[in-house]
């Protein structure tokens, strides 16, 4: 297992370098000018814009800019935003707590909903309970999150006036009342995201368990007199979790990038909103940092998923 881990780490390094080269090249060649907003300002002449471009290093060849960015990233320097001139790392750290609170809570809630309902749906297949859960899951991932978010706003904010429809990013939790306010403004975006994620996970869990129910080892376990719960707990779930672990490992890094659509609907100041704003303003350092960190997380969690396979199925270790 140790040799396998070392090989995977050594393979991940050139993979991440290749990802960074592709991302940097695409962003450098993409249309859009980070200094375009200065063009309409008569006080900023062409000469001043050219000096700003030189100060930002935009006049240098792409490969020179990439090499400088790469070695700075290794040192932990993500650069400076073209628009705010603030360190990119500070911008990300300002938005990260909100993203982890909203999107992370939604994903944990979706896992807690999806596992029991997915297992029940598979065990009680073709029953009225299975039909009800299947209908709920189909509705969950068929409805886009922006539509679900708007429905929540209309029903729970406009009609019932239960929750605020705009996320207040300036709210400071200092006492019990402000904590309740934080919970209330987080309920709708969390529920919208959890509904969609739980629906997707439920379908995967149900399908994975149904694939295991028809195997010979399950019939042998029944023939040996084991109870249904023991078979499910000790045999079926462990084997069925391999494809589910893959899905979860690919989903967890998306918590970092936030929920692009949902954050826009509820005005949640997360990393997803920051990414959209930076793309719109051609703020390449911010876009590059967020996308590349997301790529790093994908590689890391894929490695963790592969290691988890060895614990779920000992045959994978060999």
C-alpha cells in the first residue's frame, strides 16, 4: 500500500503541472481585457493603461508569466487581483467560511438523507415506499437549482415571510439572536443544495445496492441463516460503497468552489460568487487560483478514494 501511495503521489505531480499549464494558457488566451473598465474613463489615458499593463506583467510572453506564477504558487503566493489589487489568498479566505458553512452543511445534510433513503429504497424495491422515494429523487435532480431557489423565495420569503431571501454577509454572530438569524438566512440555500445532492446520491446508492442483492454471496448468506440486517451491514453495504465513494470523492472538492447558481440566487457571498465576478471582470489571478486549487482537491480526493477502496475490498490492495 505504501509503494502504491508513493507511485500515485509521483503521478499526481506531473498531472497537476499539466493542469496548471492548460488552465493558465486558456485564461491567458481567453477574450477579455482586465483593464477594459479603464477604457471608458477619460482621465486614464492610453499611456497610463500601458504602464498599468506593464506593472501587472501583462506585456510579457505567456510562458514567462506562467513560470513566475508557478514558482510564486509553490511559495504560497497566489498573486494579486487585477481589479481590487488585494492578495488573491485574502480574497479566497474572506469567502471560504461562508462557502464551507452553506455548501458544506448542505452536502453533509444530503449524505445523511441519501444513505438511509437509498438503502430503504433498494431493500423495499417496487413497493409504495420505493416509488415514493424514487419520485422524490427524480424531482430533486430534475428541477434546476435556480428554479428550486426561486420557488423557495416565493413561498417561504414572499408569501409566508419566514426566511430572508437575501443572505446578509455583514451579520456578526455575537449572541443567541444573531445565531438564530444566521440559521434562518442559511436554511433556504442549504435546503436547495441538499435537495439536489441527496437526490443524486440516493439514485447511486439504490443502484449500487440493487447490483449487490443478486450476487451469489447474498444468497449464500441467506442460506446460512444470517438475518437481513446482518447481511446488509456486513456484506452488501461494504461492497456497494465502492462506486458511491467515487462519487463522493468527486463531489467534496466542489464544496470549495461553492454553488455558482445558488449563491447568485440567494446573494450568498461565497467563492462561487467570487469566481463568477472574476470571470466577468477578466480577473485572471483569482480565476486561476480558484480553478487550480479545485484541480488539486480533485487529485487529492481521487487518491483518498483509491485508498478507501483497499479498506472496503481487501482484494484491491493486491
